[in-house]
C-alpha cells in the first residue's frame, strides 16, 4: 500500500514542481539521474539544464533525481541553494525533483538548513565511502531529517550499509521514504541483504539503482518498485516502455527493449558511467552539459567517437519510437 503523502512547505504562490508525493510515485516513472549542465567557468547553465528536463518530460519521465551523474558529491554547499532553485524553475508542475545531500555529516548539516525552507518533499542521501559505521550512518541520517524536516531516500551501494532492522525503524519514524539499491552481485537474483530490506520495509519502497540492465532481474525477481537510470536522459520514451514491459511481467518484451541501450551502457561500463553519460548527453545533441566539476573530468577524448555514435543512435531510436507512438 502507498505510504502517507509528504507535503513540502510552501514558500511561493505558484509551485513549479510536484511537492506532494507518496510511495506510489516510485513506481510511476523511471527515476532519471541526469548530469548537471555548467558553463565553462562552472556557473549554472540554466538553459541547458532546462532543455534536458524538457526532453525527459516530453518522453514521459516525471521523476528526476540529481545524484551521482550530476556529480553532487562535489557540489559546493555555498552554491547548493542556487543550484536547487535553478532546477525548480525549470520543472513542470507534475515533475518530482529529488536533490541529493551529503554524503558526509558536515554537508548533511549545512544542506539540511538550506532544504528546510524549500519545497523539495524528499532528498536522497548519497552513500558514504569514507570512515563510517552502520550505527553512525543511521545517526547521521536521522540528524539530517530532524534538522530539515525532509525525509530521505537512502542510496545503498555496499552490503549491510544500514541493517534492515534499523532501516525499518527509520521508515516507521518517517525519516526514510525509500531506498535506492545498488549493491553489486555476481548474480543479482541472489541477494540476501536485498531480501532482508524487502521484508523490513516492503518492495514498494525500493528502486533498483544501477540503470536499465540490472533493472530486469531486480524487477522481475524481487518486484522492486522501479529503477533509476542514466541513459534514460537520451531515450526517456524507450526507457519508460522498458519499465512498462517489466511492470506487465513481459520479460521477453523487456529484454527486446533493453537491447537498444546496451551499446552506450557498454561504454559506460568500460570508461566510467558518470563521465561517459555527461559527455554522451552533449554529443547526442540533447543538451550541452559543458565541463564536469572537479574532482571528475569529462570522458577521455579518445572515446568521444564511440560515445557520439552510440548516443546519437540511441537518440535516433528514441525519436523514431516517439513518432510511431504518436501515429498509433
């Protein structure tokens, strides 16, 4: 059953994004994880970010999560408010925007104060890879929610990052809204930790966090609510069609629809998923992303030709699929 609605505080007479959500929203759309467009001097490129958002919305995607692909780990807190406000200005009223926070406690504290006065109904806690303990992570997450009043999607990339019993308690307290699950396994259908989390909080609160390919075993075997993806930024209509096939239980159709994503996904796997996606969105022609913040760099120019070919082929397939859907 969907959880209770969360309504964010209002600070404007005309909301420009979705501010009231419940757990059913995790299943209604692919959760796109876009890159973030900057100018040459690392200022916000509002026009390019808005162009990418409109491309996603036109393809049927209604949930945008700004996290790893947006290099949020390296966002300066001094610009956090400005960047959030620029995104809100660009989204449709039916679009759910999810900003990321953390991963360290210092950023959680500073960003909690910023989000407290804004309308974002949920934030995602980035996974911490520096020194930490499960108990310390739980304490830090709860502290953020106490300070901001904003519940969290917890991004899990390592085994037992937050024990299932502790996660259940955080959900019961209203501190945790959902989970983005991306723990690598040799066989994604064999995952005792994921099973523990499902038993603790329900599959309807958990989304697969790896992109389109791992979504197939996660949704067919574990019946997770949905999935996050990067290539959806180029092909939102195709990614949504893949999601719908998974939701129908049509595994054969889902596998067929997955094939179009594999050339670009293979490049992301070989050459760094974040860097390749950032460059691919630019080279596809969807929107110019500009430079990526340190401590990352754009994809190696030596592979730009391969990225351009894969990205433009994916976009061409996307536009053909949209035309066919419109004519049907």
